[in-house]
C-alpha cells in the first residue's frame, strides 16, 4: 500500500521535474535544433537570383571543395586561432602567476582587470581602430618615439591577422589569467613546501610541479577560448569586414557575407555546417587532451 | 638569513613591477578611449597625440544631435532586458530540475547550442522570420538573444542549486510540498545571489552580442551594438563622437561587471572552474 503511494509520488515528481525543464528544452529545440535541421536541408538547395529554390544535391559541398575563398578562409581561421590562443595562454599564465604572488587583490583592481573582456568586442574594435590608425594613431606615435618604423596595422594585408590576434588577446588574456589563477589557488600548498625543502629553484618548481598540475585548468581555458576563436567575427567585422582585400576573411565572416551580402543561403549553410563541425571537432579533441592530463 | 630576506624583497619588487606593467597594458587603451571622448574635436586627431587638454562634452552633444543614439540605447535595453528575463524564466526551473534529477542533457543541449557559430542559426532564422514578417521585430531579437542568456543562467545556477543540502528538500517533501513549491519557496531564496549573478552575466553578454541584431533588426529596432557602423561611418572624420559612442556602449556592462567581479570567474567558465 505504502509502496504504491511511494511510486505514485515518485511518478508525480518525475512529471513535475520534466515540466520544469520543458520550457528550456522546447525553446532550445524550437530555436536551435529545428533551425539546424533546416540549415542542413538548406545546404542541399540552391536559390536563383529571383529567389526560386531548387534541390541541388551535394552541389554546395562540391563547390566548397573547389572554392579557393573557402580554403583561404580556413587557413585564415586556423592562423588566427593558433596565434591568438598561443598569445593568450602564454601571457595568461604569466599574468596569473604575477597575480598569484601579489599579496591581495582589491576589488577595484579586479574590476579593472576584467574590464577588457566585459566590454563588447565591438567597442574593443572601435577603440583599437582609432589607436591603430596608420597616420594619426597613438600606437604609431609610440613606435616612432622609440625610433621604430610606423606600421599599417589593420590596413596591411600581411599584418591584419596578427593585429586582430593582438586586439583579441588584449581583450581575453585577463580572462585566461583569472581561470589559471583559480587553478593556482586550488593547488595544495604542501606541494610547494615539499619542493622548497628539496631546494628546487622557483623556475624548476614551476616547470616540474606547478605547470603539470595546472594543465587541466589550462586546457579548460583553451577550450573556452577555442570556441570563440574558431568562429571569430565581431572585431573583424567592425574593423575590416574581412579586408583589406580578403586578408582577414575568416570562415565565419565569409559565410556571413555569402549568406547576407550575396544572399546565397544554400552555400552559406554548407559553409556554416562545415565550420560548426570544425568547432565541435576541436572541442572534442581538447576534451580528450584534458582527460589525458587530468590528475 | 639576511641574504634570503633581501632576495625575497627583490622578488616582491619584481612582481609588483610586472603587476604595474600588466595593469598599464590592460588599462591604457580604455583610458585612451575615454580621454579621446572628452577632447575638443580639433585635438582628437592631433599628431603627436596630446594627453593634456581642456575636457569638453561637445562629442557627447554631437553624438545625440547627429544620431538617434537614445533610441538605439532604448532598443538595446528592451532586447537585453527581455532576453535576460526570458533566460531567467526558462533557465531557473531547468537548472533546478537538472540539479535535482542529475539528468544533465537539457543543460548540455543549451550549452552545445551556444558553442556553434551564430551564423548557423541566423541563416534559417532569417529565412523563417522573413516568411512570417518578423524581421525587425523586438520579438525576433529577444528570442534570438535568449539563446545567449539561457545557457548562462542554467550553467551559472547549477553549482548554486547543487550546493543546497538535499535534506532541506527532503524535509519539505515529507511535509507534502510540491516540487514547484519547493523551487519557489525554498530553493530560489537560497540561491538569490546566484540568480543575481546569472542575471547580470546574461545581461552583459546579451548587451554585447553583435551578430543577430546585425541581420534581425531594422532602422527602428537597431540596437546600439548593431548601430556601431553608423558611428564609425561618422567617425572617419570625427573620432571624438566615435569614442563617445564607444564609451557609452561599454558603460553598462562595465558597471554591472564591477558589481559582481568576485563571482565572475566561476560564472564565466560555466562552472568549469571554481573561482
């Protein structure tokens, strides 16, 4: 008797729980899952200039394989990803160590440190556009006052990607640093004490003890940044729109322009599905790496 | 012993030096933006750049005179508040259910959706919203931005709900409380600060989001971020107004983030790191 009553309450509870997650699940299916299925379908369609739609089979994908702009975009995306991630991890770890050894961090200092990545990337783009202006910008003035030659920065086809990487790293290095700092603070102090007793130098301690223990945290930071870096959009779109020429035409920028400037929705869908596969592939690879370095 | 103390002091000095260097690198561009926004128009483009000038509000006046800045700001506010409210409405019960049942796929579903490039959804949204005549509507913008806010709310709140001892709920259950009542009367007051942090983070990221409004808004519903191009167009000759716009756009997220800076890291890593 009490058994049936218990099952009854349990069933009721399950139902109530399902009802609580239902709005979020239904919303996500309606806004994401269904549209993604629609995108997959769109990837098999072509749209004529009059907006007429017809089945195209794999035409969009075979176009993609032979599209020089796609391979260029892929190369730009990977170059920007590797350059930015390297900068942000190296300087992020350095900054985390500096913050860790600072006695204490007043709230105001912390607020200032997080300010770059709390402001809109679009604002970061606007501000750096002015600072990096080739003829009147403050950056070139600083270079010249040190006797260095001025640079064209975002206006230079060969420098635009390193410059964008620099802007993004200015924004997100403090974020990586705060994650790594969290990892540092959760390490057991006994580890350092043992190393100190053994007379290990600070550098050796870092290389042999701190860094290996920090690796899982560092990989976590790398995953979080990779997702954003592989679909890089805001700063480029606001500063160069993929230019000069096509020098900063990342896959996401290219796909957006194909879709909303040239209105080739079918081909844009194929491009975006390919980019999504790349992002998820990278996340899976990093996740494997994280389990490999876990302790 | 004296040597060790000396080395110690040197190391501390070196560390402080690096801290100051990092602080300058982080702060200088923002300070430059704010300073430029208060410079008289002839001085903004002065070369060599000037650090000392008599501050003026002319750029801000110019900005509100030549662009519909205030109506853009109002649009941003409507979209951001609307999407944050929707994220909380759907996200709080979902986070509670995931925490209670340990059935995590609803939370993972929303996060996976957040990891894909936004253009992936924007293409079908554009086709669908156009068919039903919703391009340029607040509804379309709020719905699209709720895709940003929902996973933030769920993942920031999960650890908060997890931290409540189960016995609290079990006692309430024995008293005959329904699950919904437990959430409303017991769990939500206990995670009130977590809800505040998630709401602020959701607000910040919705406010900052660029891509969706770029396509889904029209002249009447354009958000500040999507209107940034208008300011840049103007800024080709008027850096002062451009920097005034940039300063004003960045102000709300920066002020809000300063309020919750202590809880930001664990919130921003979606629970991956305990800050």
